C-alpha cells in the first residue's frame, strides 16, 4: 500500500487558478475556460474528453494515485 499526504494550499497561500488554466490549455489546445471551470464540480476524471484521455500525466495519476 502506498501512503501519500495531500496538502492543499491553493487559495490559502497561493492562487494558482490562472496558472492551472494556462498549463491545461497548453496540454489541451481546444480547452475552453468554461469547460475547465466545470471540472471543479464533481469528479474531474469522469469529465475528461476522449481526445485527452491519453495524456501521460493523467494516466500516471489514474493508475498510481487513484487505485482503489
């Protein structure tokens, strides 16, 4: 079993909203701001568009961190 610690300081110490959108937009050129905002409602990984499902960072996260 892997043990991890998740520390969420976004919005408290650092506001990374603009940086997060620009990074995601670079990785997914067709990403609209409104779609990106909708990711934060519910489960992000159920909303990934099919053309972005082969993104290596998402695959790593899903396979290694989100194991049940």
